[in-house]
């Protein structure tokens, strides 16, 4: 419920009540934060020197997880933003088309009214 409200207010997205892709992505993106927040969850917390070890080396599995989690975090932020950005481009065009259509109907009505008055 809170996720739906946040997505609706922040990005203007209509969130599905169940199985929404944005909510699922947000949940997947937040899960690593919970796992990484536990003190001592990774050996690099105890031995900071390990942050300089290559990813392929034994004991550096945290680097692989960090790379994967970074992708999740970026997707969690960028996916709804991209959709909102796209809607901001499309929506004004739809509004302009509606205004044009309304004004052309108004002009047609005024022409018809003027012709009726003139004759």
C-alpha cells in the first residue's frame, strides 16, 4: 500500500494492486540494503583491505553481489523515472491534439452560426 502511494505521488504512475513490476523491482532493490546493513555480514566489513582484491579471487564474493545489487538499485530508480519522462513527452502532445480538435470544432460551429446569421 505504501509503495503504491509513493509511486503514484513521486512518478504519477498507476500501480497495479497485485503483481506490479515497479513494486517488485523496488522490493528486489531494497532487499540487498537489508542484507548489507547487518554488521559483519561480509568479510570486507572486518577486513577493509579486501575491497582492493579482484572480483575473481576467493573471498571476494561480496564484489559480485555488490555489482548485481548495483544493477537492481539503478533499475529500481531509473525504470519508473524513464516511464514518467516518456509520459511527460506524450501527454503534452495529447493535450495539444485535444485543443486543436476542440478549436477546429469551435471554428466550424462559428462558421455555421455566421452563415446562418448572414442568410
